[in-house]
């Protein structure tokens, strides 16, 4: 139950808006403040801190509620202070509003400015637009003949206290301009185009033995054939050279010694034959 309550509190969000959208207003102007909420059932209430009151509630201590807005028909310098929305202990952004009974105001953003955006400051009088001097933290920035100044691509260094001055109408109150950084988005992880190395596993022992056995078989079969082929080629080349002497097929006549041996061999064969009978 406690975890559910915490989640509900975290889900509550609202943003305070003011119309006219300016952090400085002239006395007796009409002002409307609203809590722009994501959950209408959250029951957002608009409160303020001023010099004479703390955490005072709209519709009870000041202003009146019309529809979903808090209305002040004739705002007074005593209404200068900090305004915010609140629900179940959760608060929205706060806005510092300054009401003056003078003749010059500086119209500046009521909400924080995002880094990189352009911001226009307007030195406004009750009668007409006149040349104005613009100041930041008490130092003169520049003079603008059209009574408005634009700051291009604001950064954190532009954050500070601003005011303007009209030579014929006087000086405006000061307003603080807040500069916030742009929300960062996580970049997608970098995918390398390089493929991971492919590891080749060594062949198993059985495969190695099979390869050796096949190699031996090839050698046993091929070597005799190769050797016999070499011998035949060698003999063929030897005969084709014609360097050998011709072999005569005629048998030379036997010599006397050979004839004598032949006669003795015939006598032995006759004796052997007679003996067998």
C-alpha cells in the first residue's frame, strides 16, 4: 500500500501558468493563474507566499476560482510574491510575480528558458514604446530604440537579474531569468561494423587418423605404379637410342670340348636308363 501511494504521488504533475505571460505586471491589471494538470482528480490548489501571508489559498484568502483558474481582477503591489500549485504534498513549478504602481515594467518569461532558445525582453510603458536601456546584474547591456531586446541562443551565462530604463518614464523593477539545460537523450549504442573473429576449432583426433590412413593407402598404391612407369620409360628410352650392339640370333658351331661333353652326357643317360629297366 505504501509503495502504491508513493507511485501515485510521483505520477502527480502540474504546471502553473499566468496570463498575461509576464513576471512583471502593472497595478490594477487583470490576472489569471491556472494549474495545468495531468490528473484532474488530483485536486490541485493554488497557493502563494507574499509579504503579509504565507501559503495562503486562492478562493479562501485571495482571488476567486472561476472554472479551473484563479482570477485576480485588480492586482495590487501587495500581491507581489511567489505562486505555485500544490496537491497531496506535491508542488508544481513556482512563479515570482512583481506588481508595480510605476509606469515601466520589463516583460520577461515567467518560466525558465531553455538553453539555445531565443528570448525577447520588452520594456513596456503605459503609454507608448520608447527607446530603453537594458541592464543585467546592474550593468548596461545596450540601448534599443524599439524598447525590446532579443537574446539569441541563450546559455547559462545569460542567467541573471534584468531590468530596463526609459529616460522619460523611469526604471522597471528587476526580474530574475533562469536558464535550464536541454533534456539529454541517450544515444543508441554504437554498433561496430567489424565482425567478431571466428575461431576455428582443430579437427578431432579421429579425423587426423583417417587422413593419415588415406595418405598411406595412396602411397602404397601409387608408388609401385609410379616406379614401374619410370622403369618402362627408362627401358624405352634406352632401346630407342640405338647404341646397343645388335644381338645375333645364329648359334655358333660347338667346339670340340663341347662335343665331347655332349657325348659323355649321352652315355650317362643310356646307362641310367638301362639301370631303371
